[in-house]
C-alpha cells in the first residue's frame, strides 16, 4: 500500500485513463476524489472504486472555471483536512486539420487542457506548500512531443502542459512538491476509439514498436510510481508510456 492514507484528486476521472488512475491510486491505499465536469458520471465512477474495495468521493468541477476549481479544492480540504496528490487528467480533443480548426475549438481545447491544468495545479500546489509537500502528475501526450495531422489545438495544449510541468517542478521542488508528467501514446479509450479510424490504427500498429495500443491501466501504473515515495527524487520529468512510439526512428 504505497499511498496508504494519502488524499488524492484526479480530474477527468469519470472514465478512461482518469478512472483507471483513480482505481490504481485507491488500490495503493489513497483516498481518491473523483472529479469530473459530469457530476452523475463522477458519482458512478466513485461507486465503482468503492465497489472494488477503495475509498472514493465524487465531485463535479469545471477545470476551466476558476471559481469551480476553488470550490473543489476547498471542499476536499474541508472533508479530509489534507491534500497529498493531484493528477491533472481532464482533457478534451478532436481531430481537425490546422486550416479547418475553428477559434472556438482552439479556445476550448486550450482552456480545458492547458489553462485547466494550470488552475487546478495552482490551487492544489498552494495547499501542498502550506502542508509541507505533495505530488502533482500532469497527463500530457505524445501529441505534444511530435507533429501529427489534425492535432493543432490538442498538440499545442499538451506541449504547453509539458513545459508548464517543468516550470512547476523547478519552482516547487524546494517546497516539497514533486511535479512530473506522464505522456500516454495511443491508448484504448472511448475518446481514442471515436477519433481513430481503421487507417489510423493500422498506421500506429506499424509505428509503435510494441505493435499495439496501450491500456488505461498501464498509464495508471506509471502515475502510481510518480506519486509514490519511490519517485521522491524525480522532478520535472515527462515519462512516455507509449510502447516505444516516441523512441522509434525509421520504422
């Protein structure tokens, strides 16, 4: 039980990678706040964590709204009296070519994927600093590290979050807060299933050395490591969990 008694917030935790992270943290003893913009789905997700033997509490939050973020953080402190772990997982994405990306899609993607992580990270880091430390893991993406068709808004937001992770790490390390990131490669989630057609999946099959998509649970296991004491000297690192995709050259 690597995280016994620690209090965690996971944003975007109603499904996919976020829910897998909530389950993984819970299995290691953490008390998990399942945060999502869809309150009903957050309640259902928290119930699945508890049904598996964990401790979870649902809360609705819009990560792009500063007032909503403040309310969530205050509610967690009021309920548990502490905050040890934040996983910034909330994100949206759609595939649109650069010349066809609307300003509305651009602004919303940046607001949720980058500004949202900034707002939640700032609110939670302030609490952690006051209480002597904590762990923050930002979920970025290999789309923020390599160019890809249709990823102008999403890739730019994730690249920004990758750099924000390093700035946060540099500024917060001396105050006891470890900040790192996990960059998933193609992962089998509902969002990816909707975005990737057969041709895209076949292309990734050729480009990923492991020759398959990742599973949400595999991303979650990397997050558990970065939240644990085993990663106490790891600051500002982005861990790619991608089957070797970003390491590969000519395939």
